[in-house]
């Protein structure tokens, strides 16, 4: 889901060269920063800031697919096909030097360039505005408007990172308390005993464990910890790397915990601490690049533990795009990356103070598809025997659905919920605050809890397994996830079925609190080294399906399979690992055993696979969905009518243009269509995926050299099965003014009205912040999803597109989602320079016309406040108002602006007007009421710029 391009071309003026704006390099500031924001004095513009300029890898999607499949790409192939070009890197360096910047770090892999310049240089070169803000009592220089660069050097650039230096990664230590048989705080031997990691015949010898953090631990603390735990370790095995060369921060708990426990679990291993000097994005990314550059000379570095993170909603997209490239590159070198999932459950906030008050989200780094996300549990031992008596999911264990990454191919198995989002965590280990760890810190024993404990212990376990693999001349584990998901429900993992992290509960199989569960290390080591008995099939999942349905065969020692047969009928192997084979039910198969041929012979499934007969694929019906382009601007819509004979007629709409075509699906559920147009060929590849109960069509399009993806599904509701969401709703479309230059960006709230019929027909009509009206009609899908698509404008065309959904548990709003808004540059009129807005947030709530003598908004005594802002108003216009029981609005304060508001109570739409303080002309406004929230928002337009109107209770 992460977009391939975060900048968009923008004409800065008739005589100005084209520039690329990097909107994804900033996120909205927290309320504290926004409230303290003020312009810089002239003498403040000579202070300096260090920035990271990440470059886009070539053929990145192809590269990540190879990493996910366990393939290792050689350095020569990386240079030839994937790393950024030397010419692009050289051009970038030349431009920064010409602009007067200091080059602070040159990366040998060309993944990023680091520069330092004065605030004055940054404002001029990036065409941005830098202001001063205060966060937690500290003042920072921070960009207020999105940066841009000339198009001739920006083509390979992902963004400009470091422009909001108050944004930092957070450590994942949940609690620290001063300080003891078989009860918390736990020692090394108690944990290795609980997870069956004793007497394995390995110590991690020949391995190195990397730790990414800001500073280094104290040697005396480490030595005392090893003595207390009876660990034979040496201080000579601890390597400390000061990445940035600055004076490191004072000693902290996090690095002490990471090094003590990873070195204690794997006492034969070395630990290499990468101290970044700070937790800023720039310094952490320098450290990741240092790790990449070290890997050729550090072949023993095969596991990396990271106990840092930040909620996905707080992370600039260009930072994420840089780091996901770094992680994929590290994983490609055979490194298992273990990352704490977080200590604030399902709703981490930006303060990292242990209060889960943020939006429903997962934390990054743990959501990256190239890392293994480690959740936390509460572990209880029998005080007499030391045996594990019970284990439950910890309330602070981070987990949920990623907003940014698509579901990796390996994330399948028992309990994995349906959907297309990356899920976290992947696995778990003790970490909860009720059952903490023992550490030795600053000459004293302490109890420490958090997933910061879980991750380094898992890194130690990986070092033990990698030593065992090395003894058998096997390659390192690398990305752990494709190896562990096939082991769901096996003896390698213990299922944790109780506990919750807020929004999600632990349960049988995979869950969003503990992942696949906690390890039985002895069994896991045997499985991942192939030392269990010969090839075997343990399970075929699912055990029933129609022709072309995807099937996963789970077992041991299955790598190198030459044949898979369903009751004698040959199937196609699409993925083959030691512990799993992915295939599809072949045409002509019948119910019977599944067999796999490997070098040692033929193995057979324990149970029969049931073929559900002559099922027609895909399922007939009308399929609708959105088209999203990976690179470049644009949006589109797809609709296909599929018959019972597998034939279809379809339309695609791209930026308002309609293309019609027809075709047929093969027995394997695929179709390939080429449309010849005057502007070039359009190639459409479609595939049926899903099942008879929940069918879906996925596809890719190649249009004018651009790659687009589509996903379409059938209507779910009917008169016989009415939609529970039927009714009326009002919506606000909320822009992000901090991410776009004000002169080119509408400041007001777009709004609209949504009506859902019993049969699931969804009709939306509304108005945007540039006064453009829009409408969309579609059908409600399974799970309450529905797409919004409306081509807008003419010569050239633009549009708005996105996916919205109804919530099972409304909480703040009944429906939500986001849409992409494209307004092309036009010769005249409102916002003539155009813009591309990604992630225009949508919130909506059910609307019901008020009964007689009932206020349409539930305000105490009808007392409310109105505020108009932006729209060339020199200052916001505020007024106190009263809402009567007949839903008439009157103003309490002196009405010098002749302000009036009329509410259409049956629809929830309001209209009004006021005299603009600048133009002195009558200005009209309109908007929508959100009954659930007790507020309202809308938009007014004046002097070719919009403003926002808000109504709220007093």
C-alpha cells in the first residue's frame, strides 16, 4: 500500500521551473506544536539543520518479492537492477553543493544522501517555510509547508527527511522499578527453562546480534548481570559503534536491557551495539545505512534487535519509504530483524507515556514487511517447579492492521483474518509489566517490562538456531516470517488464547495480540534445521475447495518438491519452502489424498482433500472496485459483469475516460486483455481470487507506461438480506493544511450526504473545498466497504477516489476512510495551479431528522460556538450562538458581520452567509452536521480561496 511516489509536479509560476513537491515529508504537528508555532527572527535563520535525502530503489516491488520468498539477491544484481543509479546520486550531490549545503554523509549503496544547511538555505532551496515550535518544553525549528525540489534532480528522490526534528522514535520500555525463585522479576535461566531453550548444544557461537539504539550500556552493569545469572560471557564480546561520532546520551535502561538479555540468552555470541546518538529519524537512518555498509565485513551479524517505534499515523511517508528500503536490503543479506511491537496496545499515542489514547493503529518499524514484529505476554511460572503454568496476551502488546503495508504473501494460516493489510505482531514472548525482567542498571537491580524485552530475547533465540544451521552448512534464517507462519498450530509454537490489547483479543491460531504464539525453542530449532524426521505433510489448509482455489501444504522438509498431486492430478507449485508449499486445486481433481514428491521419496497427506465439484470460477455477478496507480497521478474505477460461463464485459474509467472491453476467464481464473488505443495500448491482467462465499477480482493495468492495480468485489446485500447500515449519514472530508502550501490548498472542510438503501445501494453527494460538487453511486460490499469514485473538472480531467467503510464499533464515527483528490492545473479559476491530495480523511455519522421540539445537535441548553477561519480572513471570526428547540440559530454576540445560518433539519445540511472582513462582500458558506460528534463543519469560498467553518458546543 505504500505509494511509490510521494512528490508531485507543481508549476510554481509562469516563469519558474517545474518543481516536485514532497507532501509526504511532513505530518500534521501535534496540538502542542501547532499552538506554539511562530515565525523566526532574522538571526534564527542562520542555525543549521541536518537532513536525509533518500533515493528510490529501482524495481523495488520485484526486489521485495524476492526478499519475501527467501531469495538472496547478489551485490552484482543489486547494482545492476535495484540500487539507485550512480548518475542520479552524482546529480543530487552536485545540486546540493551548488545550493551551498554541506555533504555530511555519502552512502556507498546510494540509498541516501545526508546534508546540512542553514534554515535560510533550507527555506530558499526547498521553497518551504520554517517556523519555531515548542514540544515538551523544547524549542525546535520545523518546516510548516511541504518542501519541493527542481524536477530535473527530484526524479529519484523519495522525500526530504528531518524537517520536523521533534518527531522521534520511542523506546519500548513499559515500566522500570527498583528491585526472587521462579517469580518475577525473571532471570535468564527461568526464561530459557520456560521456553524449553536449555541443553540445546548451542550457545550462539559464531553469531553476532545487532542492537540499534541511541547510546551504549555500562560495562560494569553487564558484568554484574552475567555474574548474577551465572552466564559465561565476556566484555570483549560487546562491540560499541558510535555511528554519528557525537557525544552519546547518558546511560539508559533500554540499551542495558537489550544487551544484557540478548548476550545472556546466547552467551557464545557477540553483541554489536549501533549507537545513533539520538532517536531522530536522521540519526536512526544513518545507523541503518551503517549496518548495511557493515554487512559485507560482518557476515556473523545475522540477527538485529530493535526496540523502537512510532505510531504509523505520526510518521512522514517519506521516512517510512526510506526505511522500508533499508530493512529490505538488510533482510536480503540474511539478517533476521526482530522489532518490538509496542507497549500501548492497539491504540498507541504520540507521547509514548503508556496511555493508549491514540487512534487504532500499529507501530512502525514493527509493521514493516521485512521485519518480524514481536508482541508481549504475561508469563506465570510454578513457584515450586519453575515450569510454565500459564501465559496470557499482555494488554500493552502492540498489534493490529497496518494502514500502510499490504498483506505479505507469507502471512497466511489458521486464525489469520481475511483482508489485505499487513498484520502485527508476528510472534510473541514474555514482556508484560505484571511479569517483568531483571536487569542490573547503574549498580542496582531493577524490574523492567515491555516488548523491549521480548525482541532481544528472540534475537538471542535466533542466534542459537543460526549456530545450529551453520553447523549443518545451512544458510542463516534471514526473514523469519515465511518460516514461522507455516508452523502455526504445530509443536514449534505454543498458542496463547487469552488476553487482549484493547481492540483485539487473543484466540486460537494467529491473533493480533500474540501473533502465531510463543516458541518451544528446542522443537523450533529442530524444525528450522530440518532435524526432525524426514519429509512429511502435517496439514493441507484448507482441506476443502473448488478448482483453482489456493491451498497451502504444511509439513517438514518439503523444499525441492518436484511434484504435487491431488488424488493423482498434477498441480502447479507457486511457492516452495521447507515447511510449506503453496499450490492450487488443479482442474479435473477429485476428492482424495494430496501427495508431494521430494528427493527422499513421496509423502502423503494424513487426511483427504475434498474437491467441491464442478464449481464455476469466477463466481458470476457484477464486480466493482477502484483502480490505484503505483506511480504518477490518477485514479480510476473498474466494473465487470461476469456470467456463469466465465465470460465478462467490463469498463474501466481512468481520469474520467471510459474504456470498454470483454473477455473470458480461464479455468485457472485468469484473463489477459489488450486494448489498442490511439494513445497506446492498455494491458489488463485479471485474476479471480477468494472463494464462492467471498469472491474478488484482482488485477493490474499498464496504461501509458504507468502501472495500476485494481480490486473489485460483488455486492453483498439484497432485499432478502438487507444492509444493516441502511439510513442517512452526513460526512466531512478533512484536508491536511500542514502538508500543502496554503495558496494551493483548500482550507475548508468538504462535506456531503450519504444514503444507504436496504439493498445496499450507496449514493453520495457533496461539495469540496473548491466549490466543486461531486456525486457517486455504488453498492455496499462485504464488511461494510464501499468505494467512492467521481471524475471531476474538464480539460484536463481530475477526480476523487477512495474506499470508505462502516465501522462495527462506531466510537468516534460510523463510517470513515480516505480519498485521493486530484485537481489538475487550469488556466484560470479557483486554485488554478492544481494539486494532488493523498489521504483526504473522511469521517461520517448516522443522521436522523430531529423529532418535534428536539435539537438536531445535542448541545446543553442549545449553547454553541461558531468559528470561521482561513479564506483570506486576517483573523478567525468567532461568535457565540444558540440553537433553539425548533432548530433556529441566533447569535448572542454583536452581529457586525451580518452572519446568518439556516439548518435543513431533514437532511443535516446547513447554509449561511456573512460579510467578509477583507472584501466586504457577502460570502456564502455551507456544510454538514455530525450528530454523533455533536459538531458541524463546512466551507466558504472567497477571493479564489476557501476557508473552514466549524460549529461546536460551548
